[in-house]
C-alpha cells in the first residue's frame, strides 16, 4: 500500500475479521466487574460522552429547546453531574439549538447527506452540508452510500466522504457506516478504512433508523480499525456507536471495550460519543443511586 | 499491506479510569482445617498420622492440612477398590452406574461457586477461569460419560466390552478438579473402580469431590481419593492389584511410570508435556489471532500442557503481530486470583516460579530478547509477569523445553513447508494452532503436524466429546469422547 493519500488505496484488500473471535472477545470483556468508585467514575464519563439525539420528522423548535436544556443541565439537583457532549438534530433545527446552547460547552451536531438513507445526489448532499455548517453546526454526521458500497464502488464512497469533509470546513465530520446494512464484519472493517482514509474525524455505527443498530462486536471491529489507522499514521480518529444503547450497564460495557482497545487517549468526549436518547436518564438514575444508595423513581428525572 | 515502521506509536493503557477491586466472596465456602484420606466411602486418618500443608499460592497462607498416604494407605485403598469392583460395581446394571454419575454431575453444578473459589484459592488460577471453564467442564465430563455407561456395546458393535478392574489415577496441579473428572468419569462409566491421587499442591477440590461422592451414595470403595506426594504415587503405580494406570503430568514422571510397569499386565494412558506451535499466517484475521496467542500462552498462567508456547509468525506480518501482542499484553491484569477482573493469577508453587525464572535466565543467556508487560505484581505470593522472547532459534532451550509458565517464544517463518518442519521438530506433539483465512491451508497444515489436537482460528477449546492426547513424548492414549472410554475397557469377540 502506498502511504501517500493522493493515490487511491485498494479497499478490496481490507484486513479480514473473524466473527467468532470478535464475539468471544466481547463475551470476555463483558464480564469485567465494575464497582464502587470505578462505577461512579464510568457513569459520569459516559454521561459526558452522550450525543443527546432527536431525529424525528415531528421535531419542533420546542422539542429541541427542551433537549438543549437537558443537555446543559441533566440533573442539577445533584452536584458534580457533567453536561452531555452534544445535541444531535436535523439541519433545519441547528440554529435553534445553537442559540440555546450559546456559552455552554455542549456542541451541536447535524445529520446531513440525505440522512438516513443517503439516497440523493452528491450536489444535494454537499448543499445540505453547507447549509448545516452555515447554520452553526459544530459537527456533521453524514451517511455513506451503502448501495454503492455493496456494489463494490469503494472509490465512489471514498470520494463522496472526501467531498463532504471538504465542505465541512472547520466542522468535525462523523461518518455513519450504517453497519446494520453492511451485513459482515469484514464490510464494517472495510467501510471504516474508507471513511478514515477519506478524512473522517469520527466513524459512527448507525443512524438509529435501521436494525441492528450499534452492537459491541461491530464497535470492537471499528475500534481495531481506528487503532490500526493510528499505528500506521499516528492520527487519532474518534468513534461513536449509536442506537440501541439504552442502559447504563451496556454503556459501561462499551467503555470497558474502549478502555482495553484504545486506552486513555480515547476515554473522553473528544474521541468517543454515545449516540442515544434514553441512555442519559438511566445513567443519571445510576449515578444518583451510587451517590445516595437508593434508586429514585423515574419521575425524579426529566423526560424530554 | 506494505511495511511501514511502526515507530513508537503505542496505545496508552495507563488510564485515569481504573477498575476497582472486585473480589469474589469466600464466605460461602466450607473448608476443614484437616482432610483425611477418602477410602471405602469414609474419611480415615493416614496410618502414619502424618499430614502436610496446602497453601494459597497467592498469599502463601495455609489453607488446610491433608493426609500423607503411605504404602499401607495405598494398599487399603486398592483393596477397597478391588472389593467394590468384585462385589458391587462390576455387577451393577450399566444404567444404574450412569445414574450415580448423573447425580455427581448435578452436585458439582449445584456447588459450582464453592468449587470455583476453592480451586482458585488452592491453585492460584483466576476465578474467571475456575468459574467459567474448570468447574463447568468438570460437570460436563461427568454428564457426558454418564451417558456412555449403558451404551458401551455401541462403542464396539458386535463385540464384547468388559471393564478392567481397578484404575490407579494420578493427576496434576494445573486443572485439579477438571483432571479428576477426566479420570474418574470414563473409568466409572466403563465399570471400573478408582484410586485417585491429586497433586500435593492442589488436593482440596478433589477432596471436596470426595464429599460429593460420599453424599451421592455411590457404593463404598468405588472411588477412593488419597493424597500425598511422589512416593504415594509410586506406591500406587507399583501396586500389583492395579489393572490400569492413568497419569497426567510431566514427561519425566511419565517415563518413570512406563519403566516401572514394563513387564506387567497393567494398561496405561499417559498425558504428558507439550510445546505447541501456534502458527500465524499472513492472511489470518490479525486482531483475533493476537487474542488467540494471548489465550494460548497466558491461559492459567501458562500452566497448560497444550499451551501455545511456541509462536510462529509469518515474516510478512511479524512486526505488526508482535507490536499488537505487546500492546495487548499491557491490558492483562495480573494479581489477586479471586478478583473477578484478574486475567493472570498466581503461579502454582514456589518451585514452579523458580523454574520459570530459571528459564527466563536461560533465554536471556541464549541471546533471546525478553519483553515483559509493565504491570505491577503483588509483593506476596508467587506471581510472574507475562513474558515473551524474540530473537530465539529452533535450537534455543526455551524453544525446545516445556516451561509451563507465562513465557512465549516467538519465531518467524517464510513458507508453509518451513513452518510445518519446525512445528514438528520437537520431541513433543500434544497440540497446535493454525490461524489463516484460507480453509485449504488449514487442512494442509493440520494434516501434516504431528500433534493430538490442532485448533484452527481458535485455541484452548475443550469439550468432553472431543478426544485429547499426545503424539511422541506428549503421551499415549486419548481422553475425552468415545476414544476416552477405550483405555478403560477390554474388547473381545
């Protein structure tokens, strides 16, 4: 392989992945026992990594405002609770979110490129991205063209990501592989390589609209792709599993896999995010439980 | 991928977020201060009145004292087994034998937590392994062979299958309960009675098994469990009324046993040492192969006869595999075996730790490049860092000799033919591993490596239905599966 990015990389030859081995590794890591201060630290860390998400056709400025308030102040009645990393919305609601979040550390992410299907022209995708960035989006979550990928048109997928990256300017680019449509872990690995080589700042599993959404095996394969890219280039690419991560227990499993695959440099919200909506409240319940010793009723936590 | 210098791009595993201690509780276990010999269905004191201590290798404290059986005790245990064989066990309908075995299997499952904790306390292995591997597999062996009890005729259609008599069984310290199950279950299924001697450093789970056997109502004398060191074992091997010897342990002792029973009528199976080749081809799924290397050599602190202690990596991927392996080793948690997060526990005994340290010196003196993970290890107890050697050759002693510890010797190769030759160029032949994405290569390599068990794209997988055993100096005979019944029966027309 040529080390210059200007020469096309042959993505047909992505490293092979052994699914049985991946599942065994996940099974083993899922048995790590996280207790006491270690658990509390992990719960807070996980909360600080959440991309609070609303991606529905019925989203309104009112709904987004609610979400933004929650993002900045998840549960102020208990001290020491961090704000979440970002809110994730459709492009036409970026400005609303941006106004409310002004002055806070919470970022605004916008889905783009004809999310969730990506079934549109490059022109439209770039135009939408440009619009979202101009509205103030700090981060762009794009989708890859899965149809082209499955046809083996890897260079098309690569070029599209590179073009969106260029359009993003200073905004961070997260590339959604939609692993639920890629069928094999070999494909997940190949798509991860394409996205990173094309300039992704983050790679992300899913839109949340297709089942299966994020899984631990898929996430491990993407971590390993990130690690190999780091070994080869020294560049650190971020990771975002999205969809299906609803409980604190599962979130901690993700953090264990992250810790033992990518280590310290990725254990922060700049390098790792959870794309989730209901996860935040479960994390809050567990944090309060760890601190007070009692489970509180769900009505003590805001539903947004 | 063309090679590019990996330079010093390493993953930083010194994380701010750490795992808090998560020790498994030991409140629920029952350990007596003193254990007697289990002979003829009863716990009896040794004639000599002598006992020896068994300690916890993780903190060097005494767990209990156990009886030291001498020739007199061996004689009465063999007599008890003979009596039970002649009067009860050989005459019992086969399906009734099976029922007792199912009962023992269920009792092991019911007391799985207690067995797991005691196995870890006495032997030093991580609780994760004793809980998830040793104890469930021990129960599985009893279940599996319980099924064979009334189906022996199907093992040799048209012929007669007869039991042998009294089996003398000697087991090692690396998988104490599991090895007891491997030995006792097929012997009972085939209609034999048993005198079993566990290793002197790890007798406790076998003695707990004796309690279960007593509670199960198994007829007196069918299983006898006696403790002691080498002299006790020798007395058992040399006893004239033993029909079959089953031994798992070192090749040196195996040779001594062969000599001492030469010229007698005793049948025997020996499961001895190993120095397995774990072979990584360039087309393997590399990250999963690295896991397989780790599992192959660091499972049970490397105290595994089938451990993948010789790693062969194809030269085109050697740099990346070794780089990844070193990074992976940083995440291995070495420490308190009772902690649920521990990956590598305590070395079984001080003697074994000294032996491993001796081999590290030999390896360095031979010019090997020694690498160890940077983890802290407890100051008390017997612990050893996971270690690998590069820059070693086929002639190096650490490549040729079994270390039985967490020490991996790494060699590279260029072609399939070369690696097959090197893999076979050793007195042992117990196991091996092959990692490649290409099915045809798996068949080519596995059919040419002279070893009893070869795993493809996995390592250290055990199942009661699968035979296990060695070529060459790794042993004679098979345990597990139908093959495991054969050494306990005589087949006639």
